[in-house]
C-alpha cells in the first residue's frame, strides 16, 4: 500500500516537473526571473532592449524535480516497518 503511494507520487512528481519545465520555456541554462528581448522602434527603426519579468525554469529546476522523483521511487524499495511479520 505505502509502496504504491510512493511510486505514484514519484510518477506524479516526474510528470509535473517535466510539464512545468516544458510549459514555462524549457530553458537549458540556469533559471531566469526576467527575460530581455529586443524591440524595434516603429518611427526611428532603432532596436532597444525590453526587460520582461517572467519565470523561466532552468536545468536546476529540472534536476531538483528528477532527484525528488528518484528519491520517492527509491523509498518505495525499502521494506515497510509498519507491517507485522508473523
């Protein structure tokens, strides 16, 4: 029973981490809290940077989620100390 719960939580953690990482940008560098994009002024034609506040998860976010998932899955391999042995 406890093993199935831990394995289910492990899969949910893995799927959730991957879903959030892909949905918010799947950045292969470090996590960013702001993104700079270049815009072009319509009148002068000059480019200028625009800083936008946005959360983009990086590889450490992905790694932390994967480690959490592996830990939950690994815990399911240990024997349950609450079960009584005959």
